[in-house]
C-alpha cells in the first residue's frame, strides 16, 4: 500500500508540474512582446532563466514519472509473483475430481495470460488511469485560471466522449474474452496431443491432428487480430477526441 501511495503521489505531482511550463512560457512571451514594443528591457540572462526553469521542471517531471512507474509497476510485478505462488499452492490442494472436470488448457490460460492481465491492471493501466484523471481535474483548474469561458467550452462535450469510449471498451472486452477462450482451447489441444502422442502415432493420426491444430490456430489468429484492430483504434480515437476540444 505504501509503495502504491507514494507512486500515485509522485504521479499526481508530475501531472501538476507538467502544466507549469506553459505558464512560464506565457510570461516569457509577454516580456518579449513588451521588449519589442520598447516598454520593457529584457536581458539575455532573464530569457535564459525562463528556459532554465522549463528545463528544470521537465527533468523533475521525468524523475517523478520514473519513480511512479518504478513503484507502481514494480509492485504489480511483486503482486503477480505472489498471485502465481498462491494459485500454484491452491491447485495442489484441489481434489482429483476438479482436474477431471476442468480443461488443462483453461487452467493454463488462467495461470499465464489471465494473471498477466491482472498485473497490467495493477501496474501500467492503473498509472494511465490515475494520470488521465489527474490531468483532467488539475488541467481544468489551470484552464479556469487562464480563461473560464474557453475552459467550459473545452470540457462541455467530454460526457459525449466518455459514452463513445465506454461503448468502444465494451466491444474490446468482449473480443478479448473470445481470445482468451480460444487460447484455452488451443492450449488444451496442445496438451492432449503431447500426452496422447503414443496413441496418435499408433493410429497414424498425425496429419489429422496437425490439420485440427492449424484450424484452431487460424481461429486464434482471427480472434486476436479482431481484438488488436479495436484496441489499436482506441488510442487514436481518444487522441482525436481530446485533440478536438
């Protein structure tokens, strides 16, 4: 908990720091404009100081984001390690009937891909979610400080964007579930072929099993590509939606 709290605090601080350079640039542009108009004397050292402050803030922000990723993503790796150990220990305690009822491929999928997705949720995804929320909230107050009317206009259509993104995410979730189901089927096929290799060779079923595996593998690729198309389109869609504001 402590590592998560410190990491998220660093992330929130970084989200605040990244919005300060535009304000410094604002003062620098005003000084340059006044200097050109002849109403203000702008020294090279002061101009360099503006640049130095922006550079220092960029370095500080980079350090904070690195610390946040180290703490949050690093902790998610430790959680994944613990979850894998607990899952393995739990499986050792289950009775024989459970394994007779369960598909080996399904169990393998839960031990590999599923746990990896849990780790992604507790690491990179949590970082992105916290960063987006912080940028929206902190950014809104920064915008209000600059121009209230423009800030309200920029944020007015965000509920529409949220509805579109939520609908898109539902489709992505359904497609990913189908990928996981097919991964389970494919893993089961591999396990059965390996464990039953003597029987397959005895009845000369190598070609038939290879053809079946190829068919399942093509289905895996088809579902994976369908999921990849939607997830690949989600990021540009968000960029377009936020850029339009």
